[in-house]
């Protein structure tokens, strides 16, 4: 880790952060880092950029002024070992496929006398002075198999909903945005430039195909005054999954003080629009909980319900909670 430097002014470096635990000197750092979505989902962004050197020594916490107080700002730095670069030379052949130290892999090699050839040794490569070394074709790239040089606690604990969240962010990186970013790199050869645009686009598409369907991909849920629930399907909208045969929803009146739920009934629809099976509360401050799932043979995870919580306000229903992978303690109350 980077050495911690005592603060001496309004802005001061505090050293790097770890991918587990919290900073004992930061009263706002109350969530263990291995449970922070930003750090668990960082695995997906690192895989997209092939940023194998993502580790605590390449982070920096800085004390910065915010209004009448100072807060700790967390940064990731040192992107020299990304894409096809190994910082000072081309990327090593194994990077992005194996950890620097992997006892299990070493044991397998010892038991088999090293005869099995790893899949990454058979992958055709693109190599150039400007790009470095990358797989030649990213259309079949598997982001779930990507590995940084060193494993960390946050990446090991990443859940399907963390990766879905990251994939949603990457959806915003259009081909035009990627092309513009690569042009800013001022690559000396048009061939390498065009290859890198295609590689980043292909890796983004592979991430969308892999992680958007990993949980029920409900997005933008809204509940109108008539009790009609509408929402989108991020995977279907992105063209990486077919729409399900149907959506089903179980409706409850929810007591936010006790956590108890009173069933209202169920509803189903072939479209992302469902009507409440009974009149909903009209008093401001009331809550409803909806367990939403989808029926499809292609993606069994869509059968695991997402929980939506809406609160009644003076102007209508407002979404206040969306759990794609509820904890067991969040299960419906009888």
C-alpha cells in the first residue's frame, strides 16, 4: 500500500485504500470495501479495459474540502497496464487469463505434468507497436473468465446484480464515443486505431451479453395513480435476450415500520405492464411491495423475483427501493 501522508493543508494525500475493510481514520467510511458496489463492479470495467494491474497500490485517497468540512475522496490511478500494454512492453500472454500466483492452477500443472494446454495459448493474437498484444477477435471473448494479476476481496464477492449495474453503465459507451476516445490517443497507424475501436466495442458487447441477462433486468419501474406498473427490460432492449413469455407479480401492502406485508393478490402479463389486482392505499406515506419475476426457458435467473418498493406521496407513487437479489431476510412476510 502507498504510505499514508499526514494531512498538512486543505487538500492532502492519505495513501491508497484496500479492497476490504474500512479506513479507521475516516468516520464516513462505514461500509466494508468488499461490500461496496463501486468496488465489486469495478471488476467489469477492469475486464473491459483489460486493466490487469488493479490493486490497492494503484489507488489513492485524498482529503479534500467540501463546504465547511473535509472529506476523503477515493481514486484509482496508474492505467499503464491496460488493453494491450504491459506498461513497458507488450502484455504478457497469460495476463487477463490467470493470476500471478494461483495455487490451484500450480497444483493442476504439477499433477498433470503441464501437459494440458491452457485455452489462452491457442487464442489468435493481434500484435503491433501501437496497440501491444490483444486477442485478435473479441466477439467470442468471455468476460466471466477474465482475471487481474492479483485477486482481491471485492472482486471475489461481486454478485450478479453488481455486474448488471456495471453492464448498464457500459451500455452508454456507444461506438461513436469509443471511436472518439480512441482518436484522442493519436495512434500512429490507422490499422491499430481501427482494431482498438473494434476490440473495445466487441468487449463491451460481450459484457452486455453476459451480464445484462444475469438477473431479472427490470429497469425504470413506475407505478401510476391507477395502480398500473410499467417497466423496461434492459437485456431485451439491448438485443442480448429475447423478451420473456410472461411477467408475474405478487402485490403486497407493506408496513415500513414493522417490515410486515399484507397480500393483495397476483397479476400477470405478456408485456412489461401489469395492473394491481386490488385497490392500492391512497394515504400519503403508504407503501406497497411488488415481487416481480419473468417466465423464460433461456434465463432461469429471471424466475428469481426482484422486489420493488413504492411509497405514496401527495402527487403519486414514488419508487424507493429495487432489490434484484434480495437477502433471505427480505423475503415476503406471511
